[in-house]
C-alpha cells in the first residue's frame, strides 16, 4: 500500500523499507511497555501500548491520499 504513493522509480525502495520501519517500531513499543509495566501491570501496560499504536495507525490511514483513478506510472523528480 505504501508503494502506491510513490513514483515508479521509488516503489522498490519503499516496498523494502516500510517493513523494516515497522519492525523498528517494535523498539519504542517495547520501551513504552517496560516503562508502564511497574506502575500499571501487564494487562494495563499492554492495553495502553496497544491503544496508542492503534490510534497512530488509524490516524495514518485517514491521512493517506486516495490513489483511485490516479495515474501511477510517473517519475518523481529529485
């Protein structure tokens, strides 16, 4: 889905970089969970981290531009 937002010359780079960025997001999620764990416990700390990540994901989806009926075969200028 992320590759559709870029021109043909950047699609391969985006398609390989986005999964790595998602994997890298686990680090701040783990740090946040570990920080909340002593005060809230396992269930509440996991819930806070989960709801936060869900809110960020929903915000990201809502701000994506629509690509329906858009010509996607273009070259981006650097």
